């Protein structure tokens, strides 16, 4: 069977379909991660997309990659709507699941997942969008899917779908753009860590933007850790509390940007993601939810 769904003599159709799907798996996982902000849920969405493809087949599908992108988008939209109906936690304190790499660089298998610098701060903003807005923005602005193809998924006209993406874009444009210089970002985060360890109030203030935002998500297990703190002095107070806890901080990359994994008794206690702009920390997102930290292998960092 060729790219356009025409049967080739002697070829096993099921095997061909599975092989073609595997060629697109990385791309589909990247779409789903931006839609859902969760690696586990992204994998579930990709698996559901495979089940739908295996049931429907690819006969008559001229662009399998495009078709699968819209399928995974539809699956993610359904999952977002279900999540919205069930979620009880405040979006102000919700931090999506991070992609963690060693400080030396991103693993090859994560490169597709993190293409286009999908930082944790951007995912936090995407979490605040309505499901249809998120779908329109992710598919069109991040993956160049035409509005004519997105419109049937959200059950709107192409013009109305364009408006959904436009509203989402305005929200996203308010996100601080991180510095492009990764080594400089790393220097700022290391300075933050050193100042925190030493309890150096002035040194901490020096690396923080005056309007810095700190968001911490302790999940349902540790709700006392969930908070939103604004302003450099308030963030310094939190950093000084952090320095008093018996933790070891391991520098890592969080969604491709410098961050820290705090380790306690051999387990991940929290993940800190920093947004550095103009040489200052402008946003810190902390995941401290034990349920979502359990899968992190600190020995591999």
C-alpha cells in the first residue's frame, strides 16, 4: 500500500499501517503534550488515535500525517472537556507536567517533543484557555493546520475558529519571552540557587525581576504547598524557607530551559522551572505534587 492508501500486492496492510503510524508518533505526542500539558495523558491520546486509525484504516487518506494530527486533536479536545468538568483545583496554582533532561542537553527522543521552545510558562498559560481556544491555537499557530481543517473539530465555521485562535494568541502574547542565551539563563539560575543556599537576601533580590511571579502546585496530596506569590521580596521569603528544608538541588533542563530538581531522601521533592528574561528571573513554576513526581528517576539526572 502506498502513501495514498492504494494496496500494493503482497504487502500486509496492518503492518504497513502500524509502520506509518510509528513514523508520525513523535509528532502526534508533541501535539498532544501541548494540548494536555501531561506526558501520561499525551501518550493515552496518541494510543487512542492509533486505535481509531486501526479501526478506520487509511483507504482514501491522501495526507496521513495531517489526518492523524486532526484525530489526535479531536481526542485531546474531548479529554480537555472532561478534565474541565472534573477538575477542582485552581488553575492559578496548576503547573503542567514538565519534561526533564540532564543539564548537559536535551535527549534526542525529547527534541521533537520540545521543538519550538514549549516552555512550562507557556503551558501554564495554555491551561487557562477554553478547550476549543487551546485546540485552535495549538493546531494552527504551532503546527500550521489550516482553519478549514480545525473548524469541523470544534464545530464552528473557519471564521469563528480563527477568532478562537486570535483570543488564545492574545493571552499567550502576554507570556514573557525567555532569553535566547541558554548559558546566560543557566548563570542566573545558578546564582539563584547559590543565594538561596546561603540565605543571601540581597543576592536573591539581584537576580529577581521586581514583579517576579512564583507559582507552586502541591496537588491534592500536598495542598498546603500550593500558592501564588508575586513580587521579589515575597519570593525571597519563599526561597529562604526552601533553604531551611533538608533538600539537595540538582540543576537540570526543564522543558529545555534551566531548572532545578529538589531531592529529599533519594526522591524528587519538587521541580522548579525558571523563566529568565533580560537577565532576571521573571517567573518560577514549581511542581511539588507527589503523585506526578513519582515517575522521576533522580539517579538518571
